[in-house]
């Protein structure tokens, strides 16, 4: 399994989630955004066979720092995670370079902005 993370400064979102009103069920909010993320990542994934598109998932982790949504894609071929090859590029069997397509970062950025705007 491979986990996808996003870089950026989400201080406001993190601070909000740390001090969230106890009346808000944080698990249901994160579950909502987890489902949205999987749907959007699936829609953004380049499609040849559809296996990679259909292999997205997420889990919610609570630790002492707070909560985290992990998005992952389980599709592999010969031990290589297909999302990594699609995102960063790769060399084909015959030696040609295929440029990457970072379709993950824009989805993560938009999702984090929407989560932040909800609160």
C-alpha cells in the first residue's frame, strides 16, 4: 500500500481541528472529506484499464497530535505502485521516458481548502 501526502501550510485547519467544538462529531466530518477525496482522486486518475482509478481508499487516524486522513492507492504492478509512476513519471520497458502528471496535489489542495472553509 502507498500513502499519498500533500505539502503545504494548513495551520488554520490543524488549529481548528485541535480546538473543535465538542458538539461537532469530527469523525463524521473527516469521513465526509475522506469519501470526497477518494471520489475526486478517482476522477482525476488517468485511466487506461481503470484499476488504479478504482483502487483508492482512505483511513482516519487519531493520535496525540490530533486527527489525520490517509489517502492510499493499492494498485501495483510488479511491485511498483502505479500512482507513483503516473504522478512522477517512469521509464518504459523499451527505455522511453513517460512524463509524470501530478494529479494528486491539486485534489488535496482543494480538499483542504474546502475543509478549512467549512469551519
